[in-house]
C-alpha cells in the first residue's frame, strides 16, 4: 500500500478536550509511517481544505503534540461551515478532490459534532460518487452530548464536571450569604436544544437540600407559577435556592426565554442571557435578592478542571480513528460503548457515518424527575462516570501552560482560489 | 491568666479561602487551651453575637477543622451588617457585652473586609469605653483587595488566579472560532469600586497578542470611541478580541454602565450585568459576533483553582490573629508584609484597627497602562506572586469534597431577644 498523507480537521464549537483527540490522531499517525506520510491539518476545519490552507503538523515537536492533550480549544482553528450535498454543490467536492489530489491525501479525519459528522459523511461519498479514493473517518466531539450511538461525546464530561463543581462551590457561597443578602443564585449553562449540560449540574446534589435545588431544562417548558413556588419552598426549607438553567429553556409558547424581550436603552433587543431573565422574574414576583452567572465559553474551555475520563476517551477516539483507517475501515466513526456504570467500563466501538449524520440524541424522559426540575437516579448513574478523575494541566507562573503550535502552512500547489 | 472563651465570626462577601483562615484560628486556638477555652463561632457573623446564636466549634472533629482549609465560602455563615458607633447605638454594644459576659468570652476575632474591620474597631472600644475586658483582633479578608497596609487581602489571590486562568482558556476558545463565528469575548468580573480583579486578568497575557486584549477598569471612564477602535484593532491584528470588564466600569457621566438602561419586556430596569451592555455596544457599532460570560459568585467560590499562596496567607493570618491575642496584643489586625517580588517573600506584620477602618486601597495610577486598557509591568510584578501555586481540594466521585460542619448551637443563657 502506497504512503498517503492524511487530512485532520476540527469543526464546530471547540471543547476542553478536542485537542486531546488531535493528540491521539497525531501520535498514532506517527506510529504508522509505513502508510501515513504527513498529517495535514485544515486551518479552520473543512475551510482549510477548500481554500488549500493546510498546516504541516510534521513541523511540530513531539513535546508540542504531547501538550495538545492538556490544551483546550482547537489548535488548528475550527469552523462553523456545513457542506451542501454533492447534488447541490458539486463544485465544493470537486475542489476537495483537487486539493486532496494535489497533496496526495488519502485519509480524511473530521472531528466534530452532528453537523460535522454530516460533512464527514458527505466527504465519504467522494470515493463512491466521484471516484476519488479516500478513507474517511469521523471523530465525535461535542459538549452538547447529542450524537447518537456513542455512550457520550468527548467534551461533554468536562463541561459536566465544570458545571457540577461550579454550582457546588457557588452553592456554598450563597448558603453563607443568605441570611442578610443573596437568597437565590442562578447559573446559566449551555444547551440550546438538549438539557445534558444543565442536568449534569444535578450531580452536585448528593443529599437532600444540596445545591442545585432546581434545574431548568430545555425539554420542559417553564411553568412560572410552579417554578416560583419551588424557589420559595427552597428558600423556606434551606435558606436559599441555587438554580442551574439551560440557555435553551423555553416558555409555554415554545419561545426561548433568553429572547423574551430584554431591550437596551435604544430599544434594541438584548441577545442571549436567560439567567438575568430568570433573575428578574424572581425579583419581581418573590422580591428575593439574587445573583446570577453566565458560564458561556468558560465552561467548555475549562481544561483546568477537565474530567480525566473525558480526556482519556477523547484521546482514545482519536487513536481509534487512525487505527480504523489503518485496518481498512471507511465511512465510520469510533464511539464509546459502555458496558458498566459502576465501576465504569467502556471500550471503543464503531458506527457508520450514514447512520450518525443528522440524528440528535435527546435526554430520555426518564432522566428528568417527575416535577421537571431535577434529574432521576437513572440519569445520575449515566452521568456520574463521565466526570470521574482530574487531569490537571501543568502550571507555570501560576497559570496553566497551554501549547500554541507553530501551525506552519503547507506550500500551495494550486493556483486557483475557492470562494467560501 | 484565667481561661476565657473566644468568639470568631466571618463577615461580608465570602471567599474561596476565608475558611482557611477559620482553620488557622481554630487549630491555633486548640493549641492554647491554657488560655482559650472554647471557640464559639457567630452564626452569620456579628448577628450571631447580637442574637446569642453561637456555634460551639469544640463539637467539630479535627478532620472537619482540617477540611476547612480546602473548603470555600463561610462555614459559619456570613453577614452584611455594619454596627453603628457606640454613640449612635449604645444598645447594640450593651447587648454584645451581655452575650459575651454570659458566655465568658474574652477574645473577639472578626474576619472580613473594610466594613468588617470597622465593626472590629468599634467592638475593640468596648473595653475602653464600656469597661468590658475584651481582646479584639481583626483578620483581613476580601476579594476586592482594598484593605490598606496589607500587601494583599486573602481571597483576592484566588479570584485573581480564577480570572487569569478563565480568560486564558476562553481566549484559546475564541481564537479557534474567530474565522467563521465569535470574534469578541467579554468576561465580566467583580470589582465595583476598584479594578484589582479585572487587572488580574491581565496576567494571562504574557506575550503581545495574548488574551485579554483589553481590560475595562472602574478607575477609567469608558471612552466608547477609543474602546471600539481598540476592539476593531485587536480583531484586525489577531483575528479576535478578548475583554475583561469590571462590573464597576462607568461611563463618562460617572454612571455604572451596568445600570445604563437595560429593560425587560415589562419596562423594569434589568439589574446588573455590564458584559451584555458592552456586547450590545460592540454588536451595534462594529457588527461583530460576540459571546459574554459573567463569573459572579463562581469567581470567589472557586476553591478548586485557588492560589496556594492565597491559601497559605489566609491560614497564616488566622493563626497570627490567635497568636497576637495570646501575646497580649489588642485592637490590631495581622497583615501580610512583602519584602520581595520574585521570589515572593513575605511575613506577617500588624496594624492598628483604628488605622484600617474605612480606608480603601485603590489601584495606583502607575498600575494602569497609558491607554487605560491594560496593566503595567509594575502591576504585573505586584500581582504575579499572588496567584502562584495550586492547592487542589480532595475529590470523590469526580467532585471536590468540601466539609459541612455540624454547627451545633451553644445553649442560650439569656432569656432576652435582640432585634436586628
């Protein structure tokens, strides 16, 4: 088998551990020099392929590649860009073939969430529909935890840990302040369509009365009366109320609460931020003093408090992707298969890209408590293994040392441009 | 010298390390059983004294006391409550004497920021003005870092570390996303009157182009035009712009931007949150895609990423407070005295409470860069030692194990109530 180069790219919202996957891909590829020549990374995902903006990872030292394992975000740049189908935009695919052929690329590794696996699936059709021989492997990643088949998605476990740790810590704070000051604390977390991340906050509550006392999920339309009664009940019982709210929580009309009409002084609608909306509701209806936090990017970038299980799985999936390609597999995605909750046991399995693309895994109904404001024991059994273990990055001068790669471009061979 | 009981209480906004100070107080007091009988903690600060709501810390195990060192927030409850002067409200002081006398309290340790040291100072006048013999020691604590004389305030170093780590991590995230998505990220941090916390974000920027690219301090009125030009410049030069904004930043009319007029659908002014105000400004004037985070309580509760130096100093100050009392000192507060920046060298000193009360330490002008959007090397030399070292709490089931004390009340001896 002739030596071919490989293309690897990161796509969609980045995570605390997507670079651990990159580390797994690059370290494993370097072990297969008989089949894989160079690994070219796409600068900003698939856009790097379309614009022939490739990064030659062979210039990166062994130390730099190793350091990717503890570095958050996307070392090669990510993108939000979805390919159309071959039928809709053949030119895109012709361009990919042109670039891949020019750089002798025979392997395609695409690391992302649902949209990205759709892209990977479409690219995998190049061989069949357009006659360009390409081994195409998707690699899962998304804090949203909404990819099907896999036990969980790399990136999610670390966000879950961040949210559970944060609401536990803030809960201790509010409990201290409640007598004379703040009685309600609201932490807004990601999850526009599924409540996985908010649900993970529930792990912090190990005993009755532990924070968070309420979780607002996008799956459950907010019943204001019921919610306010629960807030007051928590304040009555425990002296305070700690709430985790998903950014995607909706009102009974199905509208995002975050878009429910905050306006600035000029009358512009304020974009984003459901926490202040909930806070205002509590203030105006219950008159309770509140504080609110919006974790936003901090939660998915928080490599300093990453889950060790998450880091290990992220790495293992990158490694598996290369090994799949080496063993002749194609148009598949490695996944995590769970065989036991406690102790957590898992191994790597696979699924066809065709089956992954455009399927969203939502929270099962039996993961949500009957009143809609918490998680069930079943949910806890699912989530708990995913936040196990710490995997601290190295520190220097009091700060985590994250690697910045050289990211040296591959000299262009084509004299054509491609408009994105 | 007769054995007397001691009173210890926590006051004001809590921190990640105020319990480390409590640990220092309690462990040291237990070494002086010849002079100190029991340590009674005030439930919710001075309110616990006024209402005779005392906690008997002798019921807490050695392990529980030790665990306070790694537990955030105020284990005995804190309060926001300022005593009036003896002249203005003599009844309060008579009540304190009544409670202290009933419980044979001869030592008073009050752990807090500026307002709390004012309270400690007033209580220290009990001996002199009202003839009740009491040894009174203040112990510094405040994330605001605004107490005078001391090199820094326990709690600040850990918030500083949290903010620097967070903006570094979020900066990596935004850099990954900038080509096709978010170009500006805004992190709102605490600091209503002084920019210490926001300034600490600047530690993350070690090289030109590193995030944060801009810091908005309460000391500098926001010049919109200049600010927007800087944001655009950063996006042009680095592809993105990461901003740390202090909650206390003001407009040129001296008004808090956070109060500048966001209204909800009912026309109520939205309270708090300068980050969305800045985000809206950037969106409307520059048309750049943004994300924003508000760290709020997460920053000061983040024991999981506490500064080791901060933990050590917090403990040392609690220990010193008891040793001061044992050596006959009175009406003083232990402080940190710095003798060298690098390597950081410090020891414990002292200052009279009379000199501390109601003095606020602001950021020196030469700590702020000429353009007003960053910190100087001098500021960096001051801040850097304070975030050194990690001091991770123990974990179980993927979560930090923070102690909840039994907090068993001391049986009341008085049959009178006191209205707060």
